[in-house]
C-alpha cells in the first residue's frame, strides 16, 4: 500500500530547481534508502516530502492528502522526522525525550494519559532501549541517543518515518545496528521508512528499494541489485578518479596497476588476501607468473609468494605486499634490460 506519493514533483529553491518531474512511492513495510552525491538535493527532497519546504511544482500526497494542505499537527500524526543535527536535550531523561513524540495527541497542557505512557514504553522496547529509559540523554553515547531519537519518532505512531543521515556520527558497528533496526521496524510494524545516507555499501545490503538521485536531477528507483547491474550506481557517482567495482559493490581509486598476481586458496583468508592485493594495486590474474598461495594454519594463515619456480614463505599480508613490491621491481628491471624470460629473477 502506498502511504506517500509524489506527482510531477519539482524540488529546489526559487530560480534553482534541483530535480523535476519526480513521481515516487513509499510503500508500507519497506525500508527505502535515498542515495546520491553531495549537492544532488537529497536533504531538500527529504524536507519537501516532510512538508517542511514547499515544492516548486507538483505535489506530495500523504495518505491521499496533499501535504501542504494539512495542518502541522495532522502531518505529525502521520509522519515523523529525525534530522541529522545533534540535539541539546538538557537534563531530561530518555523516557521524557521519547514522550515528546506524543505531542500531536496530547491536550493543550501536553499532559500524558496512561495510553500515551504505554506507547512511550512500547517505542523504547521496539528500539531495544528500555534499559536506557531513566538515564539522562546527555549521558548517552551517540548510538544510544540515536535509538532514543528513533523511539521518539516511533512514539508519534506515524505511517511514514523520514530520517536524514541517521548514522552520520556513528562508528561502523553502530551504523550497521541502526540501519538493521530501521529495516526491522519497517517490516515488523508495517511502516514506510525513508532514510538518506552516504553509506553506499550498507544501503545496498539492507534497503528494500533505493532512490538514486543524480547531480543532473534524474532519479532512478529500484532494488539495490537492479541499480548496480544497470550501471545506474556507477553513473550517479561517476568521478575521474574513482571506479565502481560491480563484483564487490565498492568504490576504489583509479590507479595504475602495480602488477598482476595469481591467487591460490579459498575461504576467508583468501578473501582478505584478495582485498589486500587490491589495496596494494595488484590485479588478480590466473595467468600471472607471480603467485600468492594462502596456506592453512592452526591459528593464522601463512602465505607462499612465488615467481618462476622460486618461492618464499611469510606470516602476514603486510609481508606479502612488501615481498611483491620487491619481486615486481625485479620483473620490471629484467624487462627493461631485455633479458630473456628464463634469465629473469
């Protein structure tokens, strides 16, 4: 079921449209990630969808109603927003901050009913933060605080949740935790959740759908895998110094290869060996004479680096890269000297 739609929407500022003719749909029970390069207009789109900024043209429909015709309280009963900016919550507790999410439903004195308190407790449990309820917000870590802000948004009991860069200040484990939490909330509570993020890899791994906004104002919509395979992701983030690896789903700098290596082995050790080789600028080529073999060991793997029949054993990938640097330099010197293949080191 569509809970938020746009029709021929143009976003931007007077005299400076950023994207036009956007016809989008947010469906109940889905996590949608909004991706795009800096300056494409992601935050502008989020504010427009939330009714915080008027569109230049077109419309945003929230549960069938034009959002600009709804009163602020009506919007807040259907849609909640979590912004990027850090908040100064003073000395209030986490429970009190979450309770602010009930303001669209309280009376003019903001008094909570027993039903409101039950919703607050439910929101805290839903984000896994019940044990934080009585702690002061200023004592919470960034990850804990983000959970409380999500709980506050959830306490509004909205059909749509919009989050602008909710993982901006978090370390990698907390980023993964928060995005997977939002995915679970979308699926389990049947809410439509839209988040903008710069974390491309995490978005591609977790989103039900991706909205990909390019600098030229075009929008591509689809499953993450479809947008990767179509080339849309690479095009949206195109840069002279960066390439998108379709096999790994990651961006890497465009550099002159240091050489080619044949990698032998399997499992996690071989996977991380391949990543180390890529980081060192080496291409994996099964026809290369330069060989790195991953050797199983009880604790940590060992590595055999070989060239033209001779080989050396080392105990770390750091040592592998150092040895490869020496051997590729030897090959280069032999090539420059014109030595035949059998005379090269």
